C-alpha cells in the first residue's frame, strides 16, 4: 500500500513537473494510420496521460489563482459582471483609438480604411477570444508576465518569460498613462487658451488620475467607465454635428488614394492601435465573477468599437474632407472644438485610470500573491496599494513632462509592444495550447495557418511600425496618435460675392425648397424623436409600485419620478427655444436628446430615491428640446397647408409616446428584466434614434445657414464687410433676456385668448398624465389585470390620437387649402372647428370612462372610451401650435419674408419656439401636478369610483 502510494505520488509529481511542456504528438500522428493493437494501447495510454495532465493542470491552476478562495475575504476581486467588464474595455479602447481614425481614412481613402477598420476589428475579436481561451486553460494567468511564464516554462526559461513580458506590459502601460497626462495638459491648454503653465495642468491631471485609480477592485472602477463612454460619445456627437453643419473641408473625398508607403502605413497603425486594449484583458478576465461569460464581453466590446469607429470616421471624413485633423475633435471651429475637448476630458482621465489600475494591480499581485494581504484591508495592503499607484503615476508624469522626445518614445513603444499584445502573441498562445495537434484535422490545419498569419501580422506591424516611426520623426512630422493638433478651419464656398439665396442653385438649398420626400423624412424622424422622449416621461409610471416597495415609500412618493420628469418639460423650452434661434435648430436638438439619454442611465442603476428623482427631472429638462424645437423646424420647411399636416404628425407623436410608455413598461416590469430595463430601453432607443437623426436632419434655420455662408465668404474673399442680415442685429444680454425669456410671458399677458387657451390645454395635458395613474387603478387594482395586460387599454387612447390626426389632415387638405387658394390665407376661426369637435369628444370620453369603470360592468365599453379621450386631447392640443394671434406689434418683429401669416408659428416663423415656450411652461406644471392627486381622486371621489356604490 505504501509503495503504491509513493509510486502514485511520484507519478503525480512527474505529471505536475511536465504539465507545461508535454508535447503529445505521437497519438495524433497515429490516428492517420491503420489501427493496430500496439497503437490502440499507445492511444489509450496517451489519452489517460492527457486526462491526468489536464486534471493536474486544473488543480495546480486553481491553487495558483491570484485571488484564491474569496468566500471569507474582506476584499472580493472576482465580482465583475460581463457587461461591466465590457464597459471597462470600451472605455480603455475607444478613448484612445477613435481620435485619429478620420485622418487615417483621409490618407488611405474611404474604401481601404473601411476594409481595414472592419477587417482588423474581426482579427482583434479573434485574438481577444484566444486570450480568453488561454485564460480559461490556465486560470493562474493574471498578466502578460504570467502568460510568458507559462509559455517559456517548457524550455526552462519561465522566469525570463515572466520578467520579459511582464516588464513589457508594465512599460507600455506606464507610457500610456503618461500619454493621458500629457493629453490632459494639452487639452486644458487649448480650452483655457494657455491660461496657466502646462506643467500645472500636468500636475492636475496626475492628481485627478491618482485619486480615481485608488479603488482596489475593477468593479468599482467600472462605474467610471460609463462616464468615460458617455463623455467620448458626447464629444463625438458634438464634433460630427458641428462638422456636418460647418463643413470645414473642401468637400472632396476619395474612395482610394495614392500615398507613399510610410504615410500609408502610419495611417494603418492608427487603425491598428484603435484596438490595442488586449494588453489588459488577462487582468479584466481575472476579476470577472463568471470568466466563461467573457465571450459576451468581447462581442459587446468589438461590436460597439467597430460600429463607433466606422460611423465616426465616415461622418467626420465625409463632412470634413481630406484635411480632417487628428485627433478628430480638432476638425471643427475653435469654440466648438473647445466644447468637445471639455466634454472629452473625462474620457482621457478615465481611460488613463483604467490603464493605471491594471499597471498597479500587476505590481500589487506580484508582491502579495498568495498572501492574506491580497484579501484583507490591512495597513500594509492598503498602504502598499496607495504607494504603488502613486509611484507609477509619478513616473508616468515625469517621463511625459520631462522627456523632450516623449512622443517619439511613445510611438516606438506602441509600435514595439501594441502590435504583439494585440495580435502576434494571441497567435502564439493558440499555437502553444494546440501544440502537437496542428495536423489533427482540416479544421486544425486551417486554424494553424490562420494563427501563423496572425503571428506574421504582429511581426509585420512591429517592424513596419518601428520603421515608420523613425521615418516620421526624421521628417519632423507633427502627427502623433495621442497629441493634439492646432485648430484649422477651411471650408469650400461659393464663388458668388454676396450672402443670400439669390442664385437658383442656392435657392434649392433653402429648407422651404427641400424635395417633398426629404421634408417628410425629416418630419417622421422628428416625430420618432418626440415619441422617444415622451415615452420616457411615462414609462416609469409602471415601475412606481415595484420601486415604492423596494425603497420603502408610498406609491404617491414614487409618482414624483413621473411628475418631476414632466416638470422638466416646463423649464426646457425656455432654454432650448432661444438656443435654437441663436445657434440653429440642430445643435440644441441633439444636445438635448443625448443628455436626456445619459440621465436615464443613473435612474436605471439607482440605489436611492435621490438619484431617481434628480436624474428624472434633469432628463425631462433636456428631453424638452424636441418639444421646443420641432415646431420651429417645421415652420422653416413647410408652407401653411403642409405645415398643418406636419404639425398634426408632431402632435400625434407627442401623445403616442406617453401612451405607449405604460404599455411597454408594464410588460417589461412584470418580466424577468425588471423595472430597471424600462430605463435601459429608453437609453437604447434614444441613442439609436439620435444617431440616425444626426445623419438625416439638417440645419433648417435660415439665420444660421446664412451666417455660416457669410463666414465662409469672408474667409474666401478676405472681405470682412460681408455679412448676413441676421448678423446686423447685435444682441446684448439684456436683449436676450427680454426677447427670449420675457417675450413668451409678455405674449400671455397681451393676448387673453392665448392665456385662456394655455390654461385650457394645461388642464387637458394634466388630465392625460392623470390617466397614467387612473388607468392602472381601474384595470389592474379594481379589475385584477396584471401589469402588462392592464396597460393595454392605453391602445384605445392611441387609436383615438391617430384618428384625430387623420381629421386634421383631412381639414388641411380640403377646407384649409380651399381658403388659402381663395383668400391667400385661412381665417383664424377656421382652426376652431376641429377644436370644437375635440371639446365635445373629451368630456364625453371622461364621462363614459367613469360611468363604466365599475368592475361588475364588462371592460369593453370602458376601453372604447379611451378612443374618445385620445381624439379629444389631440384635437384640442394641436390648436396651441396653430391658434392665431393677430398683433401688428408682434408682426413687426418678424422677418420680412413672413409678414401676413397669422398663426403662432406663422406670426413668429423665426421665433415660434419662444412663442410656444410659455404654453409649454404652464402646461407642464399642470401635467406634473395632476398625477400627484390622481390616486386619491380615483379612489375616494364616488363618481370616479362607481364600484364603491355597488
């Protein structure tokens, strides 16, 4: 027994010693020959040996895991969910890579650049997948150094492999940290116009980065990555919008180009380095709660990376032209670029923090691996972590500020290591894991060839990258992947020496002269954006019951989540209306949409009421941008008859959104997704529709278009006397206050009809949001329907809204068109006819709904009443936008081309947004207040709760 035990132990020790260098080629070679008894025995022997080897590897790897068993640990590292890990990876890669892609596209051409971006993205996905497989095979691997130890162990150079790759990883990460400090300093210099010494800004960047890098686990750092992603996305959106409006390039783009080898490959390296985040993947996977979920993380990363790279590069290159700057944020005018840089600062800081965390964690694990200090909050462990982070950040700051040729060294370091960490080493990892099986099957042979090609790609990128870096430095080039270029603005302009819509070619560019199909595509897109933000206003209403229970408050308190969002609508138009008239329609519109989407994210992850209420209010504030601006866009494009149809579509969208919110939210809340996904759905929708809208919706405000043209002409002719008429009006802060903030309220005082109409429509608007409380009580609590089915009666309201929209269209195409053809205008009283119909339908629907709400009465008539409610609300509400105001005093403020138009948007074609702001202000206050007492009204007022009388 003892002898057997010792023999078994020796065998295990032998297997352990040979775990990493046994090369099982014999059995695979035998499989291609005729079977024989001896070969069968060898094959079985090999299989048993291989199985023992795998088990031994798993056992040893588990014991060697850097974090060990964390069941009783004070500090738990393996807590990272796959999506959190994905956000960290996105924050690490996009922040550095996306800044230089448009200029790379300008160098090599549109088609080759697209092929490279997508192709290298696919290769990066595969190499990242191999890293994940290597990590799963050898769980003890925490860094590139550990991977080097595994691979070099068979040849007796394990320590060399660990120190070589580990030092390379640490050196690369320190240089990346230094580049982020330097970029932060340059960006602050640019934003402040060199307001202080750049070294001071470097110190500020050092301190901020060090503070944010203090958390010891990646899970805590992962929350910063959301801010990083939002930051770079906002900066890119601003850049793309600004470039699309300003068109700083010469308007020419090339499908392919003829370029020298050095310049072409320099552009290729920018694309290669856009995916250079693999250096930290082992550390990320090590802290995942479920490492087998890593493929989902990888796919999330590469899909978002590649999509954003393609969209940003194409949009900026197409509108910026061949002279697009690198980084891309510089491809716009100075003031816009400063704004974009300011918004992008969190990205630069947080991406550096992530790389700094990985570097610090590498040193920390090397020092304390296998000790209790890894898992406990001891003085030594905490002090060591702080000291390691501080030392690494100080080193990064010193080399970035003190070395004059830092950019050259950074280029060399990046070319030397990023190519191997991202591509070459992954091929070697696969060859190592599959040693001896290269010819086992056709699939293995193909994969072997692919991975050999990947190794060759890494070697080629390394060699060529070093050569290009030297050539570029020898030429004195100022291009740098992480640097910031000077701001340059050049634009293609017309040869006409005047500003205006005089030539026939330019007249076709006027928004009023857009092709009909384009006008309606823009209108539909604006309607979809409106549906999105109004959907966000009401979708939270379905979560009030669940969140009230979660946070231990009453449902009335949670209804503040709905009311505060609607209250944000009240203040938004006062801000976005004037902004749209000062800076154009497009920029404020998409600024509001994007920030609205951002503020839904904290609500989705909120763990307290304060976060929900504050972010819901701010979300509503910025969500009001479409409500304030869309009417002005429609006034820019349409004549009165067509405008009536377009406004009907807009008004329908205003009510379809809040009605659809409870329907979708009800089913989401009761599903396994939970109430938080009501906000995630809103975020996804807002980003998607905004991304499409940026490409579809142009600037339509005539004043902004002519000012842009005038500026281009001044640059071209050097004649600074050229200007647009709108530029003759120099506005002081007092003028802005009076004309853009006080004017809407002045109109309410001077126009009693508008005042009473505002109060009436405010009541209607409040009633609509009261329905979001009354309907669930009636159909869910009283009739016992679940959250999803109980929200379906809102479909009847939606049908009524669509029917009312159809009525408005019919009136516009028949009665209103006839009046315009006969008299040149529509009498103001004609607009009252649909409103009279709505004034009858709405109270009828109210009475019908209340009278049939008894649960002993079938649900059918009560549901049908919703169609009358929806039709009545829309027919009344729409008149606010088209109701006439005939005031000569107001007409004198309008543009000469629009004299004689009598509706709010007609009297104020250039100031329609401000005219509507007052109505939106009071209407939103009432809409916010009604839900707060709706529950008490429905439950305790007898005629609204007839079941109490039974």
